């Protein structure tokens, strides 16, 4: 598998694939677990991730996932003011040359 082959099966899989925070109040920090599974035959290290004004993935990183193993990463969301639906993409960076990043979609309804 190579990082440039879009048809290759990914070695890292996020569970859930869509992280739903439900209905949340604006401005109040929310946290939810994201499990990352490593289906490759070698350890993969999650080394960084999204960090902006509304999403952060850095508190549990870095973490090494053994072959066939799983690791939990906490996603922290601070919903911005304004009612409505919020959707974001979170990116986890890895040390894998085959899959240098893993993207996960998350969302919520902001009150």
C-alpha cells in the first residue's frame, strides 16, 4: 500500500467514522472519544492533529498503535456562537508513510 494509491485500503480506521456530539450549547467545551484501529502489520504512531479555535485532538497525542491494535483519542469541540448545524473535519497526522493522515468528520447542532 502506498500513500499515493487512492484505491488502496486504509491501514488506519476511525470509529466512529462520523463523530456526532448531538445538541450542544454554544461556547461550552464538549469531549468525545474516537477510537483509531491499526490494520497494518507494523506499529503506527499518531503524532499530531487538528488544533484550531473550535476543535482540538492533541491532548492524548502522541500515541503508538500496535499492529492489529486500537487507541482512543479524545476530540474536544468548543461550539462557536450561533444556532444551527456545525460540521468540521478533524485530521490526525501519523508517522506512516502509507497513510500520513486520517480525516474524520464530526458535527453537532449548536443551541
